[in-house]
């Protein structure tokens, strides 16, 4: 019983140490932990918007507004982290940005 408690205690300490190390690395990179977390969430949304941008050529006005709002959140989150973190996602980012600009242009012309 004591051996199991000792193992659990060591594992908890190890997890805590890894968490602190991760936070320290984020801070050393010049970022805030919240900005990094927003980046992780934006990265997940980027994947969804990328598939949406490729799949749908014509969107309803309501879909356009939603797309624009979500894309702006992504752009803001990606701007707060170093480009080295998301260079693998650059092509998806570029495609979402292209669709964003197309929608903005369409909406601007129609007004």
C-alpha cells in the first residue's frame, strides 16, 4: 500500500514539474500562457475553417458573417505567437485568409 502511494506521489510531482516547465518555456518565448492557449484553440478552429473554405464556394450572408468573425479570432490568436509555432499550418492559414478577403470584397461590393 505504501509503495502505491509513493508511486502516485512521484507521478503527481512529475506532472506538476512538467506543467511548470511548460509554463516557463512559454514565458521564455515571450508569450503569455493565455495567448498560447488561445493559439491552441485557434489552431483547432483553423482546421474547421480551412475545410469550410475549400468545401463551400458560395455562402449565405449569415454563413459569411460567422466565417468572418471566426477568422478574425484566428488571425488575432496567430498574431500573438511566434511564426515558428505555426509555420506548418501556414498553407491553411493562407487559404482561410484568401477566403476571408474574398468574402470581405464581395460584401464591400454589394454594399
